[in-house]
C-alpha cells in the first residue's frame, strides 16, 4: 500500500498560519515570486509564461533544496511532478513533514516564509498568483472576499495538480492562442483555489444562460480577427459587458467550447483549408496563422489531427 501523504499541520489553523508569517517583510520589500524562486533555486525555469496582470506559470527542474524561501509578493501554487520523496518544511515554530508525489500540491501564501529541506531533484510547475488577481476572480465569481490562502505541504489535490501540470504543455507557440489559454487557465486555477484552499472554503454560485445572439456574434467576429488585441479575454469580456469569469461560462454555454478551444478549432480549420486548397508553403501557413515557427505549427497541428501537416496535405480529400 502506498504511503499516505502528510497534510500540512497549519491547514486547519488559520491563526497558526498567520503567526508563522509574523516578522514578514513589508510589501515594498518583498520580491516577486519569479525573482525569489530564481534566487533560491540557483537556476532558470525550463519554461515560463508571463501575464500582464503579473501572474505567471513556470516549469522548474532543480537540484535538492535546503534553504529559506523569503516572503514574496505573490501567492505561489505548485504541482509536484517528480519522483516520490520525503521532505520537510519549517514555518516559524511549526515543522511539517510530508511526501511529494504526483498529485500533491504546495501553497506558499504571499508574505509567508518557510525553510525547505528536499533531498532529491525536483520537477514542479508553479503558478504565481498576485493577491489582486485572486481577489478579482472572487469578485467576478460572486463569492465572498478572498480569504487568506492556507499553507499546503504535499497536500493531495489531483484536480488542481492536473490543471497546473497541463499548463506546462498547453502552450502552442501562437501568441493569440497562448494568451487566451493562459488567461482562462489562471482564472480557472484561481477559482479552484478559492473553493478548496482558503480558510473559508467558497462555493461558487451557479449561473445559467448563454450569450445573446447579438453578443455571441460580436464575440465570434472578434475571435476571427487577425488582431491579437481583439481576441484577448479582457477585450472579449469587456465587449460583452461581462466579467472574464462570466463571459467564459456564458460562451461555453452557447457554443459548447471555451473561447480558447473555439479559437484553436477555428485556426485548425483555417490551416486545413490552406493546406488543401492552396500551394502555400507550410512555413507560410504557420506565419499566416500566427505561429512563432513552422515547428510550433506542426506540433500543434499533429496534436489535434494525429498527423503532421506535410502528411495530411498528401492525403486525398
């Protein structure tokens, strides 16, 4: 039988968590999460996707860690993706021992500080979430004000873990698609965290109904635009007169797809039409559809069709 994951000793005791943060630096003195992680891990992330809001998703592979992570201005949510190993985290006078394994979550709330002792190399995907972003999502989802995040150490949450790990492989090298994917994923993860990892777990208020035909048509026209600005989630939601949270929900209610999935399907159809009906080179198709390179386009096309674009084009249609 596998060894049970040890729960964070602070997660049921918000006052203890608050006490562990006493003596923290002022907000002005705290580093951003990406800067502090680079300092303490002594390496560069395998991949990082930054967002204008200050949120970011980073994939790290780093050596064993025996150091103090200083207070940061962002919440840090991690999904462990490496081999099973024991670890230890010290926050103030509290010592937490747990087992890292796939499906385990780690949360470092903004402003908190911990010493970490992890004896083996680590593979982890991290979300850096500014407190203002979590508060915005709570407000848009019609929940109570976002409560303090709980510290979590090797805490089992396979749902959040899968969402976050998928972020490392979900970027396609296409500016508009990647931005939309990142915005949706950050908001979805923030919603999940509000529901499962705060001192006052939040129940999202159910809402029904899609977009009106007129608003849906405008949204689709924007998604079909060649301008990356037009297809940003902020622009789509603002044009519909809705928050990002409610726009995504209503759009999916109307179309059966998230805005990102709809745009990805639309770009795939465009690619298929160009490959089937023209002699345009694959590198030109990639550039026309906004991909950073032919390689990025070919990988995305193969993921969706099962074939590279060169082979797909050769088949009789």
